[in-house]
């Protein structure tokens, strides 16, 4: 597998009092769908910002596509790593949706006719073509996040980081965005997805979970392995996804003989 | 405190071509001893309804009566009256963690107390008590709010609204962005505050929270109240048509029911397993 992002002995501190991240070693491969979980204040968002080169590490090295990132080449990352934030209202600058998507392209000096073509293409893919002439403020939460994602997709990123991007959405908005992420992945299996999330049900369906606590990586494994260590997670202020909890109790009482993490299959099994 | 909505209508930009009707003919009396959840999809009018309660907004027509204060379109808002009412209400806004502005945590929390009770010099003590209650120890007092994590900022914001000891707390998405334990701690804290006699109105998308903590719920959709009553009763039925998420446990019960397995008295995983075993 090709590595796309590598962090080597990275530490970061916002002030002199304490480190937000300590000695982080992490390799992320091209095309992975990875969740970073951890209690509030564990360093999740800081880690995301370091990966996106929005923060500069206190010590350690960051590699992107095997190139070490320094002061002079942060553009290598900025061009290829897009970030969707929790509060969509904090990331709009355009008067209309189309203007907003154009902003990133203008920065890259894409010619005007090509720009409209790109905006049209991607807004159709994300289902916001009809919204292009609207004011961002009039959109629903899910629509706003779709606009933000469209702006990022238009830049043909290699990595998209979702920093609690679903936390403020209602169920419909949440499902819209989850489906959109799935579609993005389906259309381009090389794209790397990093989710910073508290939603353990969401994390459960990614390929790999990184657990952070007090600024350190305390676990890095597949979801089923990570959620096996319940006591450890609860000690870290986390919980188990509902489906894992349910399986655990059913196994304990002998109602099933092995765990089934697909909801529909589990129900079927229980009805037999 | 008693809160009553009478034939309430609310439009944004009422006198312009951009008029948007947000609330239509709302009639409801909120039970004063409850934790009341107001739920509905984004744009259903939840925050508008709560913003009418303490005079942030005035009705387009109809009335909102909060603790005997009548608010209607023609009401002239006098500072003294509004201030007297707002003292009694702690309003925790959505994204309240982004509204901290002082250079230390203790100053930020004191702001509301000093504002509402300028002659009271016990504000620092009250603020400290509020901070300890939300689980932030002394070491936080002199730190800058901007150095804190998202979850810690949220706690500071909560301390800010409970410090002046309001009779009613309006909480707009208080648990968004908190981890599982943080969510439980904060909701348990609100429950504890409620038990001391503080009334709570809670806006949330999290039906698992509603099921566990709320005494009554109001479902808003398209600007009208579609359903109201006990969360246990309402959430059992299909609430997805109002764009709400059925709590995990009821989703499981409903899926089993569709396959012919009808279980009663299930409220959580242990009772589900017990009932399943009985069923054989």
C-alpha cells in the first residue's frame, strides 16, 4: 500500500503549559477511510489541523506523498488536503453558492470558462446544482455541508478531513452527508477519508480507528478490535456503538453464537 | 415558570417580499415542572419558538406569555421589564462555545452575574460554584477560554448561564460535539439542576437523549406542533416522517415486530435481552 501521510514523532503545544499532542507516529495509506476518536480535549482536532498543515508542529516531521513538509512547501498539502468543519457557517465567504465554490478555484487561477465548467460538474455530483444561485445563509445544515464538500471536491483533493462535520446536522442532513461520503469513495477509491468524530456508530463503519487520549495514540486498529476493549474505551470517556453493545449482551445470554454487526442480518438471525 | 403560546404566528421579514412563515398557529402550555424537549428537523422553528419566550423576538400575531409577562406584536419592550424576565432565564445558545470573549474563564463566567446583579459583589463566588458544578477545577479559573478544547469551552458557556441562578434554562443543542461521557455528564448535571427546581427546555436532535431525560416532548414540523406528550409514547411510533431518528432500542423493537416478534416492556438492552429469552 502507498502511504500518503506520515507523522513522525510529532508534538504540538498551544501554550507552554502542556502538550496538546505528544510524540505522534502515524502512517495513513492512500485510499483509507479512517476515523479518529477520543474524548473532548484529547487532541483530535489538533491532529487534523496538523495533517492539513494548518498548524506547524513543535517538533517532529510530517510527510505527504513521501515528501517532507517544511515552511516552503506547505502548498503541496494545502492543494491536496480539504477540510470540512463542524459549523458550516464558519466556512462561507461567497455571496452565492457558486461564488463560494469558485473561491478556491480563483485562488488557483483557473480560467473563468473552465471554472464554470468545474462548478457545474461537481455541483451536479453532490446534488446542489439547483442551489448555485442561492445565498449560503438560506440553506439547511446538510445543504451547507454539501456546498463545503463541493468546494473541496472541485479542487480534486487526495485527502478530505471531516472535522465533526456531522455533529450539528439533523438525521436527514447526517444521512445525506454519510451517503455523499460513500459516493465520493465509490467514484474514487484512491481518495483518503479522515473522519474526526464522536459518533461511534459512524466510526464503526470505517476501515480503521485511531483512538487518542491526552494527546497520545492509545489504539490503532480495525473497528471490531477497537470496540472489543470496552473497559478501556469507557475509561477514556468513550462508549460502544449500540450494535456492539447489543451483540455483547446477546452473546452473553447465548441468544447468538457469534457477533453480527449488520443490523438487518442480526434481526434476521434473532427471528430464526 | 408557566409558558403559554396562544394563536402564535411568526414570520421573518414580515413586511418584505422575503417574508418567511416559521410558526403557524401554535397553542401550547408548557408544564412548569418538566424537562421539555422541543424537537424537529433543521428549519422547523425550534429556536424561533424558544427565542420568543424571553423577548429576543416578538410574535407576528398571537401571544407568548412567560411567567405572566405578555409578549405580542404591539408590546413595547421596556428595558426594565425585559431585564427582569431575562434574569430568570438562562439561555444556552447553539455554538455557545464560540461566544466566549473574556481573557480568563472566571471573567467570562462572571459576565452574566455582574450584568444582571451589578450590586452583588458575590459574583466571583457564584461563578466559581458554577464552574465546579460543570466539572472544571480551580486550575481553569485564570486560563484563557481560547486555550481550551471544544468540550471545555462548552462547559464554560454552561457555567455562564447557571451562575446567575435562573429559574428556567433554555438549552439549544447542549450536547452537540461532546463525547459520550461528556454528553452523559452534562445531561446528568442538567438533571441534577432540574431536581433543585429549575425548569428546563431542551432543543436537540438526539432522540436517545430525549428518551432518557425529557418528561414531555413537542414535535415541530412545518411550523406547527405535530405531536406532544411523553417521549416513551411518541418515540415508539414512527417518527421518521418528522425527520427524527428513532432511538436505537425502538428501532430494534420495531424491526423485530415487523418479523412477527412482538416484545413489551422493553426500554433498554438488558430488558430487550430478557424479553427475547422469554420469547424463546
